[in-house]
């Protein structure tokens, strides 16, 4: 299975840290945030990666190169302006192929071992990795029923981690250039075609300078 890391965002919430440095290259625990993903994927045996870039793209490409220094092979998907999550994936499909792939938001940190996820989606369009609700998102996003199906509605919900297995057909037929992934996921959920995986380990949405600093302190011990 290939993996795609989303790294094209502007990092607006992280300013002023991202005024001159793209968010994926911000240091946490002694290395750039995105390098944590590269190393974890390599350890899991996932070495064919696609990374989309836009804001300060040249800095990210120069820092990571072809990925060989981290035991992976990187193909770059360049966006003149960010195409949002769905548009970025659709643009990268020629690099990803027609098989399901692992999708990772570049601005999260998680100790999930990707090798523990099932290797097949079956007839599903996605499998979402869900985590316990953080303090800053107490209401969560989705229900996960006893059969491992993702549902919407009231009840004890979990938070979408920003990590998922995606079937390319979820976005392949979308005609717009710039679009969000979330509405397509919600449509697939409504049609009963999204599975879930509850990860009960460590996860951080590195969305603010304060959370970045807290994660950095935790990783440095």
C-alpha cells in the first residue's frame, strides 16, 4: 500500500512560526514534524509515498529530496495554490494508482503503527482511524458501532485523527479542481461504506504553537 501525506496547507493557525517555515518542517522532538511520519511509514514497510506541496514547497522538497535518507521513495505532487484535501488527492491520483492508499494529514502526530491496519478495504470506500476526543474537540466527529462501522448522529463519538485508508474512487469522479474531502466521506458514511479503527494510543493535532510546544516537550522527555 502506498501512502499520501498532505503537506500543502498554509499553516495559518501556526503563525508566526509558519511565516518563513512550512508547517511540515517545524521542529518537534528534535526533527521536522513530517519526518516522524516518514520514519514510522518506513518501519511499517510502506515506502512508496506521495506528498503534496504548495506553500513554501521548495523548502519541503529541498529538505526531504527523494526520501532515500529516510528509507522511503517520495513522489511530489505540486499545487500552485492549495486545492484542499479532496482536490489535492484527486490531483495526485496518477502518482497513487488505482489501489487503496494510506492518507495522513501532515499536521498530526500519532504513534499508530500502520502495519496494524487491515490491508484491504473490501467494498468500503474508506477506513477512518478514530481517536478519543481531545480537550479542544470534546464532541468528537463520528460514532463507531460494534461492527466497526462509522456512523453519524448523536451518541458517544470519537474524533477523526486525520489518518485514513482511502479508495481512489472516492474522489476520482469529482469534477471540481478544489474541494474538501469531508463531504465525500459523509456521503460514503451515509451509504454504509466507511469502516473505522479506534486507535487508543497517542495522538496530537499539532494545530497551534501551544500544542506544538507541548508535543515537543513530551517527545524530549
